[in-house]
């Protein structure tokens, strides 16, 4: 077990406070907290936390992401994304585990797969476009089909 003193991801070492604004790209070592306005992208091997009054427009990538505020953009985590009851998210979530409290507003899709932990990012994020192929010749049998066919 790691001790908190030796783990740089436990303590907040970068913060955008309330009533503060930042635009650009952030690369952080450890814990990054956003309580103000942030526009751009942020990456850390640790945790990103968006506080209740935090607002983000951009893409966030981290080991763990906790959202209590507002974000418009995609979230990618190698371990877990947690949406608190005060969260409003317009974007997609990619992580091996996703947890949401009651009251969350989410307009986007969720993709929870262990492959993200292995590759560091979901394969669809790298794709510009993809095609979904549907087999129209496949026949699906339902219980009502079986009842109708036994009467002959």
C-alpha cells in the first residue's frame, strides 16, 4: 500500500479557484482541481476534480475524474469517472468504471470498458468517423413467434 506522502496524486497541486478563468492546455502532475472557468484540454496521471461551481469547456484526461459542476466536452479516465448529483455533462464518458449519483444531467454517451485501462484511450476517440453495419437478413425469434407457429 502506498503512503499518501509518497503519492503526488493525492494532494492538490494545481487549482483554478472560484472567480478565476484559464484558457489553454494543462499538463499536470498529480491532482488538478477546477472551481472556476476552464476552457481547453487537461491531462494528468492523477485525478481531476471539477467542483460544484466549476465550469469546463474542453476535453479532460486523467486516472480518475470527479465532476460536481458543469462540463461541455469529453471525459476519458483510465480508472473511473464519478458524476456527483450537482453535475451537468454535455459530452461523452470513456472509462473502465462510471458512477453517477441521482440528479445528474448527462447529454452524451457512456462507454465503460476495461480496454481503456490497457490502451489509455477509447478507440472511438481516435476515429474521425465509423460505420455501424447491421445484418438485415438476421431473423430474431420471439416467444410470440413460437406460439403462432404451433397452432399450424
